[in-house]
C-alpha cells in the first residue's frame, strides 16, 4: 500500500483507485453503522475519499492513512448528525442486516440493539461502533477521536450501561419466549 500511496500522491489515478478499493468497505461500514442509511453512508464515503484526494500529500504511510480515514469519517458522521442531515430514508427495522460483525441470534434482539445504538448521542454511538464494529482497541479509538483514553473508557462504560438498560426488557422477554 505504501507504493500505491506514493504513486497516488504523484497523481496516478489507478493508484488512488486501488486505495479507494482497499478502504471503501471500512469507511462505508463506519458510516452505515452510524446512520443505518445506505445512501447517506455512500455520500459520506464519497466525501471522505474526495477529501483524501485533496490531502494525499499530507499522508505519510498506510498506517497514517488508516488513522486519517477513520478520523475524517468519524468527524463527518458527527457533523452530518449535528446538522440534521442524517434523516433516514429507511427506518432501522427496514434496513438490511449488517454483514460485518456478529449479530445476536434472535432477530428481534438484533433490531432492538440497532435501534438502541442509534438512539445514543453521536459521540457515544461512535465509540460503540469503533469498539465493537471496527474492533479497535481503546487507545486506537482515543487517537482517532483525539480524546484521552479515560474519556473513551467512560463513554464506553456509560454507553454500555445505557444499552443494557434499554435492552433488558427485550432480553427478558426473549428468554421467556424460548422453549
């Protein structure tokens, strides 16, 4: 990837295309799991890669590229949500099942979980997505969001507590319905 990055910085379109193909799934996945809106996730991903093209000369390595993409995607998600541009075209229930990560075996709980995560404040939702969807370590999340690791820990703890509280009635109901 280092070679493609150097060639893309020199203006080689095919090298930039290779970079986009390599990272588009990650960028789209973050945006999709934040908004549960495929069209918005696609638009946001295009915007992130346009910004990357404009800033290629500042990217020093493939590790820096990964960090940069996650930071920009995170910021764009929060910006979109705060401006109210994240109006879903589909409800969370109507959206397709995510293909990355593990879903609960009970479809009802899966839908409830997605709704509960979507109801979290933007900053908390992003920490949950980066930790459990992107499977990042706390230090990586802190670096991406440019916040102290203790802030990541407290947001994660509060978010998980809120999710437990929102989901506990559904979990209990699901337990009682099983034979």
